[in-house]
C-alpha cells in the first residue's frame, strides 16, 4: 500500500521551498484548498496548458536576475528590465527565424482580455466540483 504525504519524511522544511515556487502559478489561481476529486485533473491541466500559459508567457513581464554580489553581510542584486518570456525569446540570437515568426503570429492572434475571461470561466467550472 502506498501512503501519500504532503512532504518528504524527515524533511520538515521541504514545504517552504515548494511553496515559494507554487505561489505564483498555483496558489494565486486556486488558493490553499486541497483538491481531492480526480475529475478535476483534466480541467486543471486544460487551464494550464492553454489559456494560463499563454497569458503568463505573452503578457506577464518578470525581472531576470543579472548579477548577485555579496557586500559585507548583504547581497546586492542587479536585475534586467521587466520583459515577458515572449520578448526574451524574440531578443535571443539562438532562436531560428521560423520559430520567431510562429511566436509572432501566435502573439498577434491573442487578446489578454479574452484569455483572462476564459480563465475565469474555467475556474468557475473547476470550483463547482469542489
């Protein structure tokens, strides 16, 4: 019999490191509730695979850490200007021209307001099962 737990045994501080990664992508959408219904898995995967990933990758900028140096007891961090992952890919020289063209054509077809509305509709259908 397999026993499921929330974190690894004998590692009581594991959850903090997992939570710092989950907050932006999971907790902001679904909160801190635990979903036990297996019928929700395809709905959640559909939400992440389609609308949410498109919204995050094309319209939500983030700052990238350029350098981090220690000065006495403090760290001095330098960040790049906020850019979306889409903008970072377009500025990268290692990406082929065909890939860039497909990214541009996908971007031109997207509307962030429609994506956000579809996310809200899917979230309502997910929370009906909870």
